[in-house]
């Protein structure tokens, strides 16, 4: 084929080649994915791959999907993305925050290819961003934690002190406190998204300090296993359902459900209506799903959180509703006020009442 | 009965043949692995070894080969000098990180001042950072007799935590909406280590890697210092009689390998990577140890080994993409390479005798 010899030189010709390759009607749409972890991490990358498989099934022979897993952030990601674009993928999902600048660079080189970057904030005409409102799930978890804790100590395994994680800690604390004014929250920073050994250590330390609820913003099931050993500690599935640990310690879960979004975007590619936009979906759009609430949760608590879930889904209730103060006591939201998405996306402070210190 | 008989002198022929045999054995064993996974083994090997060099789009991948190989070669060249002398720097990963932090910190501190002096100053700071980080295990060894393997390795974890601290703290992009990671140096002209000729992948790190190979060759094979280093590794007592000061040698080897690793980190952070992030280090410092041994601790060998290693990475990614091989299988494949190399190394020092042992 001509196109092969064409591609033999440099990124500059690659651009030309990509531009010269409009999909013929009969050609299936090629959709590529890069994952930061292994698809078997049972958490973040696993959920993205589940969604990939779902769209592959949904669209049948209209699309072909490929993926590269375990891609380190940085130049390797840039190469993997370029590889996907050179292979003729027309829609490429970069599914980790750390892929941001690499995606921006590659998107510049391949203006005809559409890119989608998860959890980032840089967009271009052919680069859209998408993220989920995980803090909505934390509101459910916080309520259950506040109701069920006996020691009034909630342990939280944080991954990195970035806005997404800070939102989760704040949301969990606000809702636990609402139903149980004596509750306190202890935070351990694991500085990793996925490291079973570190996560297990963090869980063990929190349990030793008397926490009987463990929340995690890391992806492995190691904290679940530690809680199971301890016996009377409850946990929540993170990213995936982690149903293997139900009914105890895992009492419910926050599931990242990328399927509806991926379906929508692929459909938009197929009918030519794809545009670059920033999507931040929550329980309402199905991007955040609450896993089955197990039998370990008392019936009245279950009813309470189901009502809360419905109110969040309908938009009637925002998990960050004033009056709320910042940790240092300064006012943040007036009674009844809710923050705009820009403020939330850059959240870099704890709310009043949390004693843990946020690393700067 | 198979017996091993020690050779009086290590075989020269075998020492050059074993890497080739190891590569072949890896291809065969890897082929079996890929076949067991239900893939066509010949196709898989072709995708990994052939396509990045001569397949479609090879123009892009050949450049990427240089990008991937340059830090490996640069670091391995330094490590090999120490390994020859029996001084084991396992902490190049840490020196790589510190070099990157030092150089990038200067650029970020003076941002957005444009100056022709900035990049050279960053290069010097990068080398200096790696040098000083390498000096820690050296001085501890010289003064307190600590084991440099352990100390240099442990310092990797210290460096990693320092990196995370920098990415979330002092070096964080003030315009990054609170997200971790520094400004991108690719967008800062004076600090950027760009592709020197568009499309070739060649940046200053590639140039430095080539200079390091030539420099190491002259040092080790054309200079009295290299002779002393080699003697020190092969016959420490003899070296002492010949006037080699062990302490000076330790400082020299760890300092040199540290400086080169620091340089590699600096070229990476100012070029292909662009940013200080908590996951900036991609394991080059550890992989370079494999490269050093795969290249027989010889500068030219290291050059070839670095390119080969880079090829398995790039080809491995391609195999994932085109044949949907799991990345774990690719990692097993890379592991096999080292395993076979060390395994066949036996033949350099031993003869295999088949038959009954005679008294």
C-alpha cells in the first residue's frame, strides 16, 4: 500500500497520513485505549477495560478496539499514543491523569484523530476531557460510616493530596458528621494508586488506631483483606465493586462506570457529531454507580442512603451544600450555597472539623 | 553425567557469543510462551524485533528507539566502569532522579527568564546532583566501610520520596489548579532539550550517550586509569601493590556513574518527559544494570545492548497493540533475556564436559 511507504518518515508525514485517511464507510471505526495499570488491577484500569469490552460488544463490527496496558506516564505514554494514532485509531482514550501532557502533544501532531483524556483539565479542538464526581459516592459512604461506626473513628487511605481525593475526604467527613457529630477522620497518605503492600500497611495502621471504618482512594483489595482479618471493620469497594468481600467487610461500593460515556462518545464519532467538551458525570448520568448495599447495613440506614442517592441523582441535593467552613475556620459556603465546578475541581483544603493536615 | 570444568582463563569467544545465544534462546523460549498464549510466535517475534526497525511507521519508531536507548546507554556506561572495578552502584535510579530534580529546579526557579546560559547550567547541575547523590554511598563506604550496594539501593527510595515531595510541593506548577507535577519544560524554550533534527528522536541526551560510550572506551581501553580499574576488579591485591588507592577508586566510580545517571535524568526531564512528576522515573536506572551486563561491561557492547533493550520495549508495546499480548507476557519476555544471559554466562568461565568424572 502507498500509505505504508508514506508513513516511513517522521511525525510530519504521519500527520499528513492521518489526515489522508478518512474512514471509508465500510471500514470499522478504530478505537484505542491506554491504561496506566494492568487490566487485572481490579480497580481503575480494570473498570476502563470493562467499559471497552462493553462498547466492543455493543457496536459489534462497526468498531475495532485495541488497548495498551501498564503504560508509564511520560514519554512512554506519548509513544503509545502515537503508536495508536499511527495504527489508524480515530478515537483514543487516555485513561490516567498523568497522561495529560503526552496526550496534548500527540493530539497536536494528529489533528484529525480525536482524543479523550480522563481526569485532566487541558483541552483542544480534538481533545476532550471526562471525569466522574466520585465525591457523590463518598457522601453515601460517609453516611453509612457515621451511622455504623462504634469507635467514631473513620480511617481514610488517601492516594495523593490532589483535588479529586480531597473532595472525597471532605464529602465523606461532612456526611458522617451530619449523622454522627462525634465522628473523626484519620487520613493516611499512601502516595500510590495501586500498591497492595503499602495499602495493607496503611489499613493495618488505621485499624490499630481504633478505626472501625476504612475508606480507600487506592485501587487494590489489600485494605479489604486487612479489614476482613480484623473482623469488625467495614470497608467500601473502590473503583470496582469488590463484591468478593461482601457482605463484610465491604458493605457497599463506588463503581466507576465509564460504559455510558464511552458508548455516547463512540456513537458521536460514528454519526459525526463528536465535539471536544469537558464532561463531569456523577450518579445522575450513571458514571458513578453505588454497588449493592450488603446485609451488614441496618435496614433503616440502607433506606436513608438510598434516599440520599436518589436526591443526588436528581440534582435536588449537592454533597457540598453550605453552611460550610474551611479547616482554618474561615467561611467557605453560605447556608444553602453550592460551589461551582471550577472551585470543586481545584479543591485544595479540608473542611472545618477535620484534624488531619493536608500536605502542601 | 554433565560436569562443569572451570576454565583457566575466561573464554573470549564465549564472552562475545553468549549475548547472541541468549537473545536467540529468548526468542525461542519467548516464542513458546507466545504460542502458549495462542499467538503466532513467528509473528510476535517479528512484531517485537523487526517492525519497529523496518515495518510500516518505522520512521517514527527508529527515532523513539534512540529516545528510549539514550538514557539506558548513558547510565550503563557509567555503571560498567564501577562494575569492572567491583564497585556496585545499584542506585542509578536515585541518581537519575536527583539529577533531574536539580536541573529542573534551576529552570523552574528562574522561569520565565529566557537565556542561552540556562540549559548548559541545568546540564551542569544535573550532573552535579547525580554526582553528589552517588558520593553518599562512596563516602560512607570509604569512611565507615558500609556496603555500597545496600546504601546506593536504599537511597533510591529516599530519592523517590524526595521526587514525590517536589512534585506535590516546591516544584508544583503554580498554574496547575492544585494538581501535582511541575511546569512542562517543553514549553519553556531556554530549558527545553528539543529534538535536534526533527523526526530523528535525537536530543542532547542521545549526543551525550554517544560521547559517554566513546569516553568510556578511551578510559577503559586506552588509558592507564582504565587498566587500574580493571585490575582492581580482577585482582584487588595486585592492584594495591600497583599503587591503586581503593578509596579514591570508590569515589571515582560512584561519582562518575552518579554524574552520568544525573545527566540522563536531566536530559529526560528537560526533553522527552518535560515534567517533574511523582512517577517521572520510569526504571531506567535499574534497567541500565541489565544493559551494562548484557553489553559485557564493554562500551560498544553497552551501546548495542541499550538499543536492543529499547527495541524490546518498543516492540513489546507494538505486540500488545497489534497482537493483544498482555504486558505481563512482554515483561516475562524481557526477564528471560537477562535470565538466559546470566545462565549462558557460565560458559565463559566453565567448560561443559559430558561423561564420567575421572579421578
